[in-house]
């Protein structure tokens, strides 16, 4: 292996950094509600909102 390769890679910028805010457990869903919503914690529940798609426009040219 080339040791210079690993030395050079240390000088590169970081690709990603995780940020996890401190969470305090205030409320929790009941077990049946948590299974429906996919999370036990109300603060983490973010329902998916489907939007109407514009079918007329397109980015695929084949």
C-alpha cells in the first residue's frame, strides 16, 4: 500500500458532519399510535405531504 495516499487524504475537507440536538423526553405516543405513525416521539413525527406533480414537463430525453 502507498502510505502517501493515506497522508494526502487526511488533508481533504470532511464530507459530512452529524448534528444531533439534545432531546428531552416530554411525551410519547401510545404503542398502537406509535406503530401507525412510525415513531414513538411526537417531536419526530413528520408526515409526508404528497404534492401534485407536473406531468407536462420533463427532464428525460432519450
